[in-house]
């Protein structure tokens, strides 16, 4: 596995994590948990 492939995999993983965190934050906001939402 080369450097370029490692970078692509890392970028894809971080992008997926960012989307998950945005979803978690939105769920927390809907439940009135703004402090928790800001943690995401």
C-alpha cells in the first residue's frame, strides 16, 4: 500500500466521520441537547 492510497483511505474515513458527526449533532439539537450538539 503506497502513500497515495493511504492518503485516499484516510481522507475517505475522515469524510465519513464528519458526516456522522453532523448527523449526531442534528439529532441532539432536535432533542434539545444543544450543548451536546456543539460537542460534535
